[in-house]
């Protein structure tokens, strides 16, 4: 386990974390050669994230990444940047708390 993960290992997930985990695609999902990964800019346009800034969403995603619940994925075209996907551990965290992974 890397030191960054250990630092957040005992962190408590908050409601926005579960909302993020619910909407993210599973790690490895692709359409053809293009990975399915949500970017912060598309997440903040969703109605359930109204009132959150891109920086707040990105911060929560980084915290989830340190807990190894989400991972980054390069999106195509490369100019589009980085997207996010839910890891197997993220899906298990949802299921433990009675949430449904879409």
C-alpha cells in the first residue's frame, strides 16, 4: 500500500463520494478503442452536482483515488484530457453501503 493511500485509508466517505461512485463507469469499460470515462467538466453539468465547483469535484475524486476507489483514464482525443472510472474496490464500497452501481 502506498503512503498516500494509507493517509486516506481510514477516511469516511461522504454523500458526494457515493454520488460520484454511482455515476462513474467501471474500470476498463470501453467503446471500441475509446475508454468510457467521465471528466470533471461533464460531471459538474449533471443536476445532482449543481452548486459544486469543478475544483470541489476534482478534490473529492483525488481523495477517492488515494483510497483506490477510482482511477484516471486518458480520454480520446488526447486534447480531451483525463477522465475517471470506478475501480473494483469502489464498486464494492457502494455495495457495502446499499448503493447500486450503474
